[in-house]
C-alpha cells in the first residue's frame, strides 16, 4: 500500500473543528474516525470513560481601589467557587512567589505568573484567599485572541482548594500598572462528570498473536482550537497505519488506538491502561504520534525505554535516511500511562510551534499550516519503524523501563506529591 497524503489531509479536514473532551463535538469526531475504520474493513471498539469537568457560571474581576474598572476572567474549573456575591480582598502581584512574596499574600487575592504545584502549595500556606493566572501575550487583543479556561488539576486540589480565575495578560498589565490595591472577584463553576471515549482497532498477528505493538494518538482538541496539528494529524496518520495493516496482515498483533480527553490530563490513555491492565503484559511497545503535518518544523522521536531501544530507533532512522532526531526522554502525551505500566514507548512528534511554523492550543492551530506532503512524510517513517518492530524475527529490545526513566515518569505524574497529599490527610 502506498501512503496517500491527500487521503490523510481530506480526513484531517473533516476533523478540523473544536472537539473538547467529553463534548458532543468530540463524539462527532469519534464517529468520523469509526466510519473511516469501517470503510477500511476493520471493526472499531468504542469504550466510554468518565472525566471530571465543570460548567462555568460566572467570571468577573472588578478593581475597587484606587480606581474602578471591570475585567473579564474565567473561573478555574473545579476550583472552589467564590460566594455568589463575590469575594472582596486586597490585591497583590506575586512575581516570584519567594518567601518575601508570601509574607505579603495572606488574606489577599494573588496574581501569579504561573501556577505550578509548588507555587499553588505556597499560596495555600501563605493564607491567600484566591488566585489569578494569566494567559496570552502583551501584544494580543480581544479581537485576535481568546481567554482560556483552565482547570485546577486533581493533584493540586488534594492539598486544598481556593477560588481561582484566569485573565488576559493585557488586562493583568493594566491592573498592575495602575496600582490596583483592592479587588472583587466573582468566579463560580459547577463540577460535572462527562463521558469521553477511546477507539481501538485490533488486527491479530499471524505468527505471534500473543505479542502486541500498539499505535496511539489523541483525537480531542482544546478550547477554541480546531486542533489540526495537535492532534488531528496524529489521528489521520494512525488511520493510514490501520489501512496498511488491514492490507498486510502483521506477524505480531497490532492495535491502533485513538484516545479521548488527552488535553484534559491524559484521561483516555489512563482509562485504557486501567481497564486493560492484564492485557498490558503482552504489549512490547507503544508508538504514539502527537503533532504532525506542519510545513515548517522538524521531526523528533522521544523514546521512553532503554538506551538500547533508543540506539535501535536512532540507527533505524539513520539507516533508512529519515531526518528524525532521536533522544531518550519522556514526552507529555498518551505514552506516559503505558510507560508507567512498564510498556516501552516511542513518541513521534513534528514540532512546528517552536520555530514559528504554527501555533498550538489556540485558534491558530489550523489546517492551513499543514500539508498533505508533510503528513505523508511523517507517516512513512512512523509506519516503517512500526513494521520493523511488528515483523522482526526477535523483538529488537527489552520490555523494560530503566530506573532513570521511571523516575522521570513518576515526576511527571507527581507521584511523590500525591503521596505527600495523602499523608497530610491522615
């Protein structure tokens, strides 16, 4: 079978709409993928799973002193809501969240540059009564940008909860420059449970059906984004791979998976490994494609496995003449839950936003920045590498996640902090 970038791009165009996890639009994208799978002659399995989310009720910030002005904010999903009548408190901009910053935060609504877990814990301990984060850049306007909704992730909430909101950087600039000292924050949200879905196709191996190589990628997008690059591109690449193995029965069993709600915290892949944990002992490698197709960019492979597995991938790319930078490193995507369960993983990524070739997680992740030729180029080496693993007489590397990579995965998943939060509850 010859890879067809035109066919891939046509499917990508069908998926180029906002499709956030757990929404009707995400389900529409799943149906598009399943129709395509059936047209190939394969049978998709649709698996539902639940995700935590929230409905936004109200978001507003009003400066009361020394001037009066209202600003639009979005409430942090799953953060504690302010009272309906809002929260009035002194305002403070904590630039570095140093010990000195924290001395001034007690009883105040605090503006921060970023909200890491460490920063959030500092805010809780300081006695702050609310927080505000910023998104966008200083050159953006309301006309050419969107105000994003953020979620207070579960690990942070385990240490405590407080009202939070997100504001445009341009508005934050105005508030700080004009010396705001007292504000009224209204940030109300209602927690809800939504249903998202994973799609799986299994093509049984002809010689070693008990050994599995899987190909994965997420098909949801973020708020405001059609997610052409991130990750309709990976989704259509996996469809082309499914087409290949449907026409060329594999020696080992191949599974192709499309995960829902990745953008909300890897919900889909976490659900899949949880629900199929017993099967994972047969999985030799997970190949994940997340972001591809951009014209201006560069291809990399991030290998969550042994140095030998990394060297094998690098040697393969060099031998075949593929311009792919290979490193032993984790990557923030659906490979993480597999690696956490001991399954080696290889992430293929074509970066574009690092070099200005596109943008992600915003309204500018659009199909116009991609091409059929770029999609086909990445598809070719992902498929060839996959075939190398699936068809090898002896699998080329061990099913092992080395200690140094386990530590990185654990750090990414904040396992130490999760344990600390549980200990504090006792």
